[in-house]
C-alpha cells in the first residue's frame, strides 16, 4: 500500500470570488493519495510503519480525539499491514455507552471495523500522554508496542512529509498548508526551494506551534504562520465557514474538510481578496485530506440545527 504512485495531481482552482485577481491558485490533491489513509496521514505513517516492521513490532499504539483523522488512518494502516492497533482516545465518558458511540461516530466505527482496540481516558489523563509514567502504564496494560505520537508527528513523519512536494512544484512561489501538530508543515518547509515561501494556517489557537515547528525545521527561515483563520479553535465551525466550503465544492469540485483544509482555503481566498499577494503570484495549497471527518461534523451540525456540509 505504501510506495505506489505517490505523486498527487495539482488542480487549478477556478473560484468566482477571486477570478479577477491575477493570482494563480492550485491545490495538490493529497486527499486522493489513498482511499482510507488520507492525505498527510499517509505521508506521516509511511516511514513509521516501515520502522515498526523493522523493529519487528506487532502492535501500533497511538492517541487521538474521537473524530481524529489520524485515528482512522492508523487503524487502516495497521489493518493493511497486519498490526494490532490500540487507540488511546480522549474522553472516558465514551466508554460508558460504546455501542451507541460506535453507531453514531463514523470515525470510531471505521477504526473499530478495522480491528482497532480503544482505551478511553479522561481529558486530564490524556494531557499526560507524552510522560514516561503514562507510557509505562500503557506498556504494563498492553505489553510492548510501537508508539505513534498524537497526529503521527515524529521524525519519521517529517521525512514522509518531505515527499509531498516534487520537482514539478518548483514553479510555485508560495506553498500553503493547514496545521494541527505542525509535522506536515515542517516537512514541507524542509523541502522547499530557495525562491519559495511557506504559509501555515493553524486550525487551533495557541502559540506553541512556532516552537514545535522549529524543533523539526533546521535550515530554513522562509516560513510564517497565519493565525487569523482558526475560527475560534480546533473543530470549531461557523455558518460562514460551512457556506464557504459548500460554495467552494460546487464551483471547483474540490471537497474541503471542516477542521483543516476548509479553514486554510477560506484564509487563502480572503488574503487574495485583500490583495495580500502581488499580481502573478503562483500559490500551491496542499489538500491534506481529512474528508472522513465531514460525516461526524454533519451529525453535530444537524443537532445544532446548522446547515450541513454537502
Ligand atoms: C492531521 C491533519 C492536518 C494537520 O497535520 P499536522 O501534521 O498535525 O500539522 C492537516 N490537515 C488534515 C486534513 C489533517 O487530517
């Protein structure tokens, strides 16, 4: 499954809101790299799976929220490569009515159908997930495992993300990517050419990201974060964002996810409308996938009586 055709296509974006702006905008369709291991999660898992096989590990353990793209991707990657998988999931209340959760939460349902075992923990325990004490308690409970960090971010993940851009992308001036933990954007920054700059769009509040990214980016300062388009925080959404995502899809045929790529594209379009880029700029936005999250978000939107994502 890994290592096959790995170069994804760049699709030009023709969108009415920016059609008179003399900016050329493309999206790299990483969402199409694999039917279930979406976008950047494929890139991030590739060398981790390779390393786990090299270490002759039989179990992958990782962490995530109940709608996490990374949880869905790791479950499938483990399934395909004959690993047992354990998902440490934030929210101990989910354990109390697991049958109902599995019926109503498409992410956990998918992971469960691909043999992932869940270990639900309280939010406070979840915050301890990187401590050696917490990891030791997991080893006591589950035996030995290959640990994939939250969001998959480690040096193996960065290496995979350094393969997103190819020679064909050297014609672009600006590369944009959505940010959760910062692993993907770090790999992209490491692989740009001298004439290129990177703008990262964090999907969550907080300024820890600058520091995280600097851990993985060594040689290059040609990047910045735009923190104006997180819409109030991780997985927060507004009607304006939903309307944008639906309009964007109907005009361009590109589906966007509500947590990451929807916010990034909203930001890019807004910046273009405000003439932030000089005429003739060639922008490549990375579609990091995450479309599995739409169904879960729609369940939530329905409850809130908000419009749904098409
Ligand atoms: C996980 C994810 C991201 C964030 O990637 P990081 O490497 O954690 O910054 C961005 N976009 C999508 C669609 C994702 O699923």
